[in-house]
C-alpha cells in the first residue's frame, strides 16, 4: 500500500489504529515545483532530492530514519529500502534519526505499520535520487542516460567503463529537475542486493558501548531532575502534601501539586518534585506524604471483577455476531465441549521506564525530547496541556527502550511539559519502576464462556462465546483486547457462530499491548479448537486444516479489514509442523502443541515442544515458527522480531499478572511481576515463506500463537488442559 495512494479517510484510520491521532501531509517534491526549488548554478552543494536523502560532494550519503525505533529495527530496515533503490553500499552510508517533520509523512511506531506504509514511498525516494544521479553523470559525459547504470555509489558508462562517484556528480544532480516519482523505474525483486539480506542493527555498536541513545540518557545544560507522584487509585486527586518539608530537603528546588485534567491519557493530578539530581528527587519522593481523594475506584478489586463476571455470564450479553443457529447446532452435535477461559490484566513493563526531557525556549515555545512512539500526538498533547500553539512546540524522539504499545500514549510527556513550564527551565522527568507498573494502560482481563460442537464427520459446526471483559466507564477501549471484532477467527468459517459480550465497568485504564486483542484472544480460541480436536480424536493439525477449508480469500464484512487468505495460513501451518517434526514419537511427559493466528496482516503458526516432570516442573525445549508476511526487508531483524515475540509471549503466559486491590495495582516491580530470564528461554527456530504479497509488519504477528501452542503442548504431555493464565496458577513450575 503506497502512502501516496492513501485517501485522507484511510490515512486517518490507519494512524488512529496505531494510536497516532495525527495526520501529516507528505509528498515527494516532483515536477516544476521541485525544479523551481533547486539552485540554478553548479557550485558545490549537497544533493537533496527529497527529505530522506542527502549526498554531499565529498561522497557522504546520509539517509534519514523517519520513524521511532523501539527495538523493532526500523531505524535499520527503512533506510535499507531507500538504499536498495538508491544503489549504495549500506555499510558506507550514514543514518540520521529524524525529528518530527511534516515533510517525512507519518512518523509513529505501532500497529506493525512502518513497513507497509513506507515501502513504496521509500523505494520511490531512492529510485528518484538514483535516476537524477545517472542523468547528471550522463550530462557530464555527454552520453545518453540509458548507456549508464548505477552501482554501489557510482555511475558506470557501460560502453567505455568510465566511472563517477555519487559525490562527484552531486552538485550537478542538484541542478536537475526532480522527476515524477511515478515515472522512475523501480528494481524487480529478483534484482535486490540488500533487501532480504542480514544486516546488523545500525545502533548496535552504540548500544553495547553505552552511548547516550535512550531517553534516560539525555542531558541538556542547566537541567534539573523531576519526579511525579500520582494517586495509587486511578483517577484520584491530591488534596494536600508536605510540600514545605520537601522543599527544605538538600538538593530539592521545588515541590508543588498539579491539578491535572482528569484524563488518563492526558495529565493526571499529582505532586511534582524538582531537584538538582535524580537521587535527591527520588529521596524526597520517599518522604512525600499526600492526602488523596481516592474516589469511587477505591472499592474495586480483582475478586470483585471475578464475581461480576460469573453473574454476567448467567445472563444474555450484547450480540456482536449471530450466524446460523448456534444453539440448535450445539444441541444436535455429536460431541460438545464447554469451557471457561481467563486471562488477566498485564503490564507493558518496558525495560526503560517512562521519561521525558522538556524545556521552555527563548521564543516562548517548548522543546521536548522523549522516547515516544507517537511524536505527533506528543506535540498535540503538549499543546493542549500548556496552551501553547502547536507550531511553538518542537519534538525530537530518542531510541526507545521498549514500547509494546505503552508509548503510544504520552502521559509522561504531558507531565514533563507542565513541570518545565511551571519551573521555567529544563527538566528531565523520570518515572520509577513502580510508577510505570502502577500507572500503565493495561492489557485488559477477560473471560470467555465457550461452547463448541462437532458433527459426526469430525467437523466443527457450532461455536458460542459469551465474552466478559472490563472497560473504563463501561466502554471497551479501542485497540485493546476488550474490544473484540466479530470478524475474529473462527467466525466466517463456521455455519453456526454466536458471539456475545458483557462489559464490567472499571476505573482501570486499558490500551493496546503488543498484538492488541490477538495476544489474548489467540490463547482462548486456539486452545479451545485444540480441545475440540482431541474431543473427537482428531489430529490437531489436520483439524485446523479442515477448519480453514479450501484455498480461498475469505472476505471481511468489517470496514477496510483485510480478507483472510486460507492458502497462506495453511502454508505456514504445514511449514511449522514439518520443521518441528510434528507427529514424531516423543518421550513420556513430552508433548507438542500447535497454534496459528492472523494478526496485523501477518500469517504465523508455531509449534511448541515441552516436557513436564512428575513434580510439575515444565521445560520448554523448542518453539518452531513459520511466518508469511510478504517479502522480508532485513532477515536478521525479522528473525529477532519473531524470537522476541515468542519470548515475550512466553514470559506473559507463564509469569505475568496484574491484580487490583482497593483500586490499587498490587504489583510494583520485577520481584512481583517477573520477566523471563535468559536461561529459561527455549530454542527458537524461525522460518519465512517469502511470498510476493505486499510486505506487512513483523513486530506483533508472531506473539499470539505462542501462548496456545505452549498450553496445547502441556496438554499433549500431561492431559492437563490450561484454561487460566498465567501458568503459575496451574500447579506448574519451571524446571
């Protein structure tokens, strides 16, 4: 999908899905307008045919990395797309991280959209520059351009073998009109030299040597250090605090209450402390005493939600989809299975806690330096909080130490902006781990009360799901797994399908977490499908292939939702099964589980192999993944994304749960909310089907199949069915 071909309505839709909430105009300058913008003389100057490329007469090629880097590899892979068409040696170029700039088009990290939204545009940006450089060389030699070819940063005149470097023709190229991007010749995929190869992350040397890339590393002259304490009950307000006592502490410069705007995604009320050092600020925070107005949320708890769920499940819910007659089909089914599945709230738990550096500028504006996934939204929010015109707010973004959807929101930016203006000076706001874990936008908990029926031929014919979840003020948050699409598999694949939903009103903010929706729903549906397969003695792989049916495009009735390509899904299922040795004889207590999911336009299947000892200790030996996400940009980065998704999914499924007591999150750090350790990770084998379909993102699609594949493997090894996450609630433990 070309960014330039997106309608305004479609662009707003996709950026809103990614949490962007902004729309930036973008185009490559071409034609007369571009020609007029170019200097007329041929003195030494940089060649900048578009906002992504700069080539100086000394031969330095710089490519701009437009989107935030959160570990998904786009600071490397997006410039690779430009470099492929530009025809330069990737090892010799410089990559420059962009600031927020309308010329660059949408700048956000989320929804696995960086590659699909930028692939065509960046290819054409590189091809435009290459075309102009070839023309400049041809004019220098006085030969036809079709006798010249670009190769590794040089232009070669094929009949004579003469060569000119890009630097040598940069100044000449800068005088030429920029051609229409739609007229330049793009490479055929089989001509690619760079795309699809293995390239190490461009920041890897800086990361391992500790250079200041991340938000927490940033410093500006005269900067003070700030912390911010919010009510432990969501939505509560500070009534009074021991501010005078705090101001008297060593190194403390100021302490004050901010009223906030009552919006979880904006600025919540709290107490700010500003000091000369982070240590002084954190030490003062430990001595902070606040009287809070907690509000009605203080009566809520995880136990209360569980009781409400059971009561709601006994009633009819809101019908989201009703195909055929699920009740009658269940009554006539040969085999019927009923089960209740549960998954908890979980936190993003980014390794780098939220932080932001901000300072007022001499012209009455504000500058923000933040690890944000949505710099455009950060700018909008800062303008809203401060009352400054948006054009007075400059946003730069750093490399991000984990996002997973948490930094689609910019509440920490709002806090930093408000504090910086209050003290009229530069500050760096740092959240503690406890701040981060107790003031997140959580993956919501949910219950699925399921009934399934299989006919005499072993085919799944009936499905009834009453989905009970939670919502802020009785509304399921967009982009989170509390809002379930009626298109979710296996709907559209069954003649009798009924989906109901009931929502528990809570005051707990929820939001998108890596593979939002899919990360929880795949566990439920792929586990229940496994139950149904075993109930009728069918091989779980064959049962799934039969459910997918013949090769076809299954259309979606959802607005702008992609069709479901059964051939692609069956392809990854068969590949994962083949590479994992599905059906091989295994030792007693060892089992394999299989699962698949269609998420963010990516098709992924996984097989987990686990063993369970008699004492309940579990060892995950290997996970085999197969993915079809179209052509791969950076094979090394793609493998890392799949491996990271699997480890992330395993960590969440096995260990993680956020619980609520008296309106408070009870977990605060990694002692009560553990992450998977290196020695606990399994072998992960990754296989790609390099299809000719349009490229899709890979930061999310590989996570959803892991939890059900793991739980199905445990069942195969033990006969024990896992219906509740995390696994630590099921009398199982690590070996």
